[in-house]
């Protein structure tokens, strides 16, 4: 499938929700834009988890342009899409590569958010571009995580650095960067154990890994990617806030977008945290991680 087909697949549930809800506002041909209509529109937008501020600003835009007028659904959709696109503007390049390899990418997130799968998908993309990749399995407390990452590394053809179960995760991260330097590797991706943003001791451990990565390469990590499960909706805002405060996240990968009707959370994250959404995951296979582009994303949300 092409880019638009994948985005359409990922946003199918969100688009179906909006399709039903927005059409409900226009049961008869045309609708007068007054307070009741604006309140109903706000409620429909909020259901996608785009956040209060984005929904309010969008409704305000509709109010400014159409208050007191009878409008068709297409007119309202055009204004909504234009407003949301303006709220979603972000840098185009998903990964900021270091001028001098390796580029070090640290990946973090809560338990079960899809980190390991995301790393495999990123690795697959980088390898397909002809880049050499080494993985650092710094989730040393969960043997299954190391095994899973090792299987992916072998399947894809990437090097991997592991440590004994229960060993210091920062040590594994350091060794991975060391190997990347020695072997003139293009990209070093460091996995970290899943943790809740409220677990202060584990967040301090994450901070240590971040600090250690900079010992061999002062600018490292060049990217700190936070993987968020799209199905968590607004809880993703809290995760993004806490992880960014701890390890200076540079962007988001939104996983499992195809499993939720709350695709609007992308807008809330961009609006409230200011982090760019770098990639979205729309399926299980290695090529189901796609570079996030705001304009087609918004268009597809309202593609009905």
C-alpha cells in the first residue's frame, strides 16, 4: 500500500467516528451556525481526543467565519481541516542525522507501548536506505525483551549489543555506542525498559542512560524518541510531559494508530507538548511505520 492507503487504514476508526458524528450535525440540508450547533461541534471534536484547546480554537474559527449563516457540511469541514493543519505544522525531517556518524537514537516509553516493534520497524527502514545499524538492548530486566530484539536484529541483519540479565542498562547503552564508533556504523538505536512516567527511580535510571550516551559522543543522543500507544488517548499527554522533562524527548512515534478512534490525540500532543510526531504505526509488519505528515493526516481524518 502507498502512503495515503496506510494513513487511511490507520485512521479508519477515527474517520468512521467523525463521519457519523459530523453527519449527525447535518441531518437536514444546511445548518444554522449558532450556539447550539457550536456546542455540538465541540463535543464531536473532543471525542477524537484532540484536546480542549484545539477543539475550542477550531470551533472559534467556525464561529468567526459562519456565525448566523446557514452552511453545508463541506463548508464546515474545509474550515476545520485548514485550522487543524495550521495547528499541526512541524519540521519535515523525521530524524535529525548527525553530521558525523553514528547518529544515536534513544527510544523510551511505558510498558506495552510498542517500543520493540517500533525499533524493528525503524531498523528495517534505515537498512533499506543502505545504512548500517547497531542495536543496544538496554532493557536488561526483561529477558523476553532482549530475546525479541535479538530475533529482530538477526532477521533484519543488524548488529546488537546485549548484557547479562539484570545488568546496568547504562553500561549496555555505552557498549552499543562504543561498537557503533568502532565499526563505523551509521545509526545506533538504544532500547530502554518500559516504565511508568510516575516511577521516579526508573525515570532517574532513564536519565542516567541519557547522560552515559553523551560520554563517548557529546551531542548524543541525537534523538530521544518517545513511543506512545495511540489507544491510551489523553494519557499520552501526561507520558509525553514527564518523559520530556526527564530525558528531553525530541519527538513522538505514535504506535497502534489503527486500533483506536482517538487519532486526534496527535493534535493534542503537538499542541500541548510541542513535540513533533515523527512516525505513526498503522500495523504489525516492518513497513507499517510511516513518516508523519500533518496535511494528509488531517485530510484523512475527515475523508468521508
